């Protein structure tokens, strides 16, 4: 055996046996007491019965997840009071009961899959119970909830972040892409769209170009410099070339 | 942004600022990352009671009740848990009784205060009965059967606690009868419940006034139960040492350890006991303290008497005689099973199983002393085989550490060459040849790797665990309170090695000391760890040194540890190293004597060098005093403690609940915080600072007080009080801040307070810190937040260089493990935010903290009963590895500042490379097109 590594003797504490396919019937041949439901006797309780200590009170409630059968979700769910001071387990029908002393408690349904809103339960010394919403900021605020407690799931708990998937739309509507693509489109496609052979259009363009081009009356900076440093003849050639190209 | 900050850690401040400003503080995981780097192991604890499933014709399950108060169903073929319910903790023994018959499964726990009936198939609660007696011993319980239509069925559940007998309906759990066992101030113990064959219920209790009290309960239809009490004088009986059992034909047999005798009587009508001494039965050796008696099987006439731990006797008892049927030496445990025609008795010995009938198949569930749960199945012949085993000792880890794995063979050779200063001086030629040979070997290794890649080796050779490039894989060394040591592979939680020390136990507070004296970083020397525990028999200290990566003891002659001749008060790993890179461990005994392990001369010389520089502190939790000591080496080589300071905390009614130092050798990368006006607030980084939390009640008001004490001088640096606040307090202390979680009784909510300490203005020596030369008290900023839940443990993340932002790990009561970035708990969060705060990246103050499910590392798994969180630093600066342990084990990685030093796993290599390729192609094509165009133009 693997565990014999320690080399020491292993004391075996607990042994259980099971016989395969053998029914276990107790050999009590003569059970004489008759059947029937056992009824509780009131006299007993008065004489000797102490029951649960009188300081604890029973808090009851029920929880549900909309659209789900109870057995489908209670397997790993439980009730905790004051974050683990007391525990409660769900019964088959989703109901639960807790035994708490008097005081104020936060009762919450803990389920790894379903989210529930916690409730604050106030139990007076006489055993009067009321329920209200948990408000940690204003402790005295009374937002009453029905008692017996009713917990209804708010929905599935989302533990995971959505992984970003690469979509072509994300790429296209990225502002960097738009900034790069839009001027490109204007530059390439717009001139193609405008019919340059139309004389009307040509005239219009000419006009707009004239508008755009610097005012002829104002001295152009480059011309000013050429005038200053170069000869006077160059001016004419440059302007004539410009005009030529435009046509 | 912070612009041209003057801090030397500017890039990181910029990075942090960028993160804060642009990334919302969630570090959620993605759904496809489930199980990628986390694992979860569910345990139930040491089994106390077990029953094989009878509700279905083919038995598949075992119902168990454990010492951790867990009720669970185990699949008997695989050993996996079918369902599990963790009940409220409280008493040390766990589940009292598990009763199972037919479709009824009833568990009794908390000394009879909680009786619950479960549906065997689904584990759903059917009914429960809760009381508040607070008994200090386990209850006895019995399923009472009645007969209906000639078939017996479970009618009710009888529970006998120390004070009360209750009979609860098996249908809905309502209390049918509740009667006090003792009338008028009488006390006693050792009770037995028995249902006689005529259906009558008997309870037998031994009174402390030398009498045996027998109460019979008869069910009267329509009236309930009727009780008849008989008191039989028995001068020999005492509640402490007497054990009783009732046989199938209603004979009460009691064993009495003080007189070493057996007493028998008829339960139904007997009026006096007849005694038989053990000597007269022919036995001459027994251990009185292990004397115990038990019934062989319900309804059988034989009883088993345990004479010693490994000696049983099978007896047959009648009302006035006892006969020995069989002497069973060398037997540790026995049980019986019922077959169709006869009872078979199985004796479990250390080595073999003896049985009388080989033809019937059987399975046996064994709980070993090391809390391993074994399922044995009989094979042909006399051999059995282990179907599965569960290492339930891992549910009670008392000390844990994460050790780096050893480097691979190639790297170790490299280490051999450069790592260690070699003792002999090598000539240049020798060094050259050594270099060449190493490189050749490296080349060979590379060739081997290629070969392995080309055709994977057919034989699966289990390679020795090696460190991965980022040092993410560790060896988890866990010491359990059962005395079992485990080495777990952190990649998947598999057990790599295990070692059993049968004679150790925890110290009073449930702790053992585990120290890693030498890590794997010092290659030619093997790593070494030391466990300091208590010896079971004597209570003295026990020291066990072992290799944490293999589990082998260092000292092969002392395989179960070395027993010390003193009681351990405290054990500490000293912050010095000898020339073999071994940290010595110092053990302080109960007389304040000092013992150094290993006591070699090299260690002592190192201590002599550091004479008076090593300080220790001891806290007396009851008297709420703190005492500081300095370690001094005397001339004759002896080491002793000299008291340096003594501090009695001002409120004597308060008890110290925790003393938290900063983590030893904690790296803090950034020395200060840059404010928006470009000035720097320097952190008060006192490595000797202790956070001491005391709790108590002063004038009927619960009070929490926190002291920050310098451990070298005993100076109280800061203290603060929370009125009407109480524990449990969880406190973490790191860098220049302290965060603690407590219950605010005034507002009935949990709160988290953060204290951050900064240097007060003025000159300071930034390179070295000395507690003895600082006088100025730090500037303390504090803020409190409302936390919506209680906690079961709290820890802080830790990385290799301390560059990564810190994150708190909180174990929530619903079984979740939550991360909370430290920058959310920032005492500088303003109530009215200004532009400066925004620039600095401080959020506005919001009093309530929320639990965002995306910050739960455990996603939809519930980690039950977390008691501690151990955090190790990975080789990657961004990553810490986290082990949460308690009843369950959970392991994962955290990246508090996201993965800034490696590419994310969802990094789109395809996208990036396709864009690059596309760009290159586009460049080539456009270049070609442009060339063609210019050519065309030239021809025009």
C-alpha cells in the first residue's frame, strides 16, 4: 500500500462492512408493539418537557428561483444568518426554518449560481418577528419585507467577464480607422464621382479653385521672396505653368 | 497625468495612474479559463461514523459523518462525493451519530442539539430538530422501530443527550417525548440506548452517585410514551470509567476500568449486577485506559471487549455469567457483517484480514490513523485491494508553505559552474575545459529535446518535478494536525510525496511551526525544511528536518523526528544564514532557554557576528503584555535571550487577539506617493513594526484597540480604539499600511479600517532604517469602509519585487475567495473630490464596499471552511500564487495589476502577424505600382 511509506504501524480506527446484495433485516422476531402513528402526549411536556431553550425563536421562510423546480437548485444552496453564525438547510419544497435568539440578523440565501437579496430579520425578546431590507448605511430605516420570508432569485450570478471577440464592425468603427479611411475615401473616390467632362462642372470647379487659391491682389509669400532674391522674369513663367497645369 | 514626477519610480507611478484612470478595477476571469490554473479539492475531514447505503438495492454510496461536522455521501466505487453538507461548527468531536436504515438517514450533531433527517438520494433536508442545550459530550441516538402490516419500519428517533431523552417522529421530526434524564440535581454520564426485542425502549445511565439508572419507555397507543424508572445500586460504577452495552437478549454488560471487572444484569427485570473480574476470565495483561466494550452487532448475544489497543476478546454474556468465546490478539479494529444465513466477523489487523467465509463478497471502509479513508474490496482468494483512498488529513492543515521546485538538470549544471564560489581556485585552463564540457552537455540536452519532440517517448517515465521558466509551479508542503505531511504539486494538486509522523500533534493554539531553512536556490545543497511540533506522549518538543521537494528525512536515523527534552514556547527562523546557506531555527523553551538548530559551529559563529542585532518579541495573550528580547551570544558560545523592553498594554481587561508583523523580507518598490503638486509623501517603512490587536469589554462596552509597536524599542507608534466593536478580527499588515476587518456592534455591520503611515516631514535616512535612531512619529491616515459580509480569513498578495499593486484576498462566508485591490482601500479617498485628486488617481470616498461576483477567484465553486490563505510569489512579477485551505483546498493565480510582463493568453498572434504581412505586401505592391506609374509618365 502506498501509505505504508511512513514505515510505522497504522492504527485502524473505524471499520465498516457491507455485504453485496444482502438485504439487512433486523432479527427482531417478536416486535409486539402495534403500529400506528405515535401521538405526542401533552402531559409529558408539562411535567418534564423543557424542549428547546425558550430564548430561541423559529424564523421561517421560503426561497424560489423563477422557472426552476426546487430540487434543481437547492442541492448546493443554504441559508446563512449573520454570515455564518447560524446555518439553515432547504427542505424539498424550498422552505427553511432557523432557530435564532432575539436580536437583529441578516439572513441570506447562498447559492453559487443564483443571486438572492439578503433580508434583515428583527426578533424581539417576546418572539415577535419582522423582516426588512438590509440597509447597511441607515441601520434604522424600515423597508418592510413580508414575513415569513420570501426570497426570489434576481437571476444568475455572472462571474465571468465577456471575452472581447474580434468583429469587423468593431474594427471599422474604430475612430483611428475612421480617421485614416475617411480622408482616403474622399481623396480617391470623390474625384471619380464628379464628372470632369461636364463644362458646367468645369466652370464651377474653376470658380471654386479661384476662391480657394490665394487672392491675387495679396502678395504671395513665395512670390515676395522670389521677387526679393531672384529676378523679375521668373514670376511670369511660374504663373503661366500653373495655369497650364490646371487646364 | 503625473507628468515629470520626481520619484525614482516614475514609470510605475505612470503605469499605475494609467491603470487607475483607464481600467475599471475588476480583474475578472473569462469563462474559458475555468480550471486552467485553478483547482479545487473537496474534503470531509476524519470520518467518525459511516453507514452503507441501503435505500437502493445496489449499494453505491456510503453515508459518513465526520469530525468537521460534515454529512456526506461518498460513491463507494470511485470515492467521489455525491453530496456534502457542512453543518455548523462548534464542538470538537463533530457528528455524534449517523443513523441509516431503509430510506431514513438521520444525523445527530452538536451533542444532540441538532438532529437532521436527509434524503439519502439527493441529500436534501427532510426535517430538522434544533435545541440549545450545549452539551459537552456526544449524544447517543437510536432508530426506534415499530411494526405495521407485519413489516417493521422506523417509527421514531430516540436521542439521548447528557441531560435529556427525546423521541422525535421519523416522519416530520416533531418532538413526541422530551424527558430529563436526571431528576433533582443528580448528574452522570455514560448512557446507552437500547430497543428490546419487544419494542420497549430502554435508556441506561450511570449516575455519579454509584448507581445505574434504567428507564424503560413503553409506547401506549393514543397516549404516547410511558416511562418507568429503576435505580440499581452499583458501588463500582463511575461515569468516567464505566462503559456499558446491551446484548441482543437484553443483557446489560458493563466494563469498569478502575476495578478491572465486568458486570452483567438482565435489563428487563434484573435487580442487581453479578461481577466477574478480568483475572478470573483468564486474562493477565490489559491496559485499563483502553478498556472498552462494544456489541458485535445489533441483536447478537456476543460482545467484544477491548483489552488493549491491539487486543480484543469475544465474549458471550448472560444475565449472570460471562464466557470467553475467542481471544483475538494483534487486532486493531473489528466489525461484523450479516450475510443471509449467518454472521461473519471480520477482524482487521495491521497486515492481513482474517475472515471465516470467503465466498461472500465484501467491501470494507477503513479509517486509518493518518486520517486516510480507504475502501477495500475482496478479490479472489485472501487478497484485498484498495479501490480508492481519500486523504482526509488535508482537511486539517495546520501549517503550509510553498517551496520552489528544483531547477532542471541543465540549469543546475550552469549553477554549479557560476553559482557557488568554488572552494579551490581553478586555473584558467581548468575553467576553460569545464566551460566547454558544460556547453557540450547543454548542446546534447538540446538534441535530446528535439529527439523527444520528434517522437514522444513510448514509456511514460515520471520525470522529477522541475521548475518552469516563470516559477509558477511550486511544491505545496502541508503539515496536517493528524501528523501527516504532504507534498502537493501546485499544477494540479496531486500528491507527490507523503510522510507520516505518528507521534506528533499541534501546539495549544492548533499550530505547528514549519520553516524552510534552505530553498532550492542554493543548488549543490538540497533544500531543507524543519517542522517543530509537540510529542503526543510527553508534550515535549519534536523536531523533524526533511527535504521539502521529496519528503525524505534529512537525518535518516531519526525517521520520526528527534524528541527534545524541553517544552516549546516559540520557534523562529532566524534571518541569518550560515556558509551552507542554511537559516538556523531558534526554539525558545518554556524556561526561556534558547536552542539553536542545527547547533553547528558555523551557525554559532554567524550568530556571534550578529550579536545583539537580532530581536524577538513574545506576547502574553492572557496578561496582554509584550516583551522584547535581543539574542546575545555569550563568550562560551552559549546563546541566550536578554530582555530589551517590556510593555503592558494600558487596558488590562483586554486580551491580545493577534500580533501581526510585516512579512519578513518584504520588497517594497515604491518609497512614496507622488501627489498632484509633484511633492512626495514618503511611506513609513518600518520593518520592525508590529500590529497588535486587543479585544475586550470595558464598562459593558465591547472595545477593540489597535497598537502599532516597534518590536526593537517597544515604542508604541500609534494606537486607536473602536468602541462597541468586537471580533473576530482579521488583520493584514504590509508595506506602510494595516487593514483590519471587525464587527461594528453599534451599527450592526462589518467594517474594514485602513491605516496608512507616512513619514512626517523632515530629513530621513533613506538607505537604512534603524528603529533606534528614529524619534519622529509617523503621520497616520485612516478611513473606514462598510463591508457587507463577515470574513473567515484575510491575506494580502505578495510578489517577487513588490512592484505590482497589492491586492487583498478575502475568504467570504459563502465559500468565495474575493480579491479587493488595495487602492480601493485608500485612506486618502476624498469625500469631495477635486481636480487634484482626479489627477492623482484617487477615487472619491464611498462608504460601502460591494462584492462584485467578477472579483471572486472561485467563480461558482464554494470553498468550504477556509481557515487560511497562503500566498507565494511566482517568478513573474505580475503574478502571485494563492492557496486557500480549510476543509477544502483551492489553488489559483492572481495578477493584481493585470499581466503587464507577459503577453495575455488571448493575445491575437494571427491578427498581428496578418496585419504586419499585409503592410509588407502593401508596401511592395504600392512600390511596384509607383514605379510603373513613373515609368509611364516618363514615356508620355
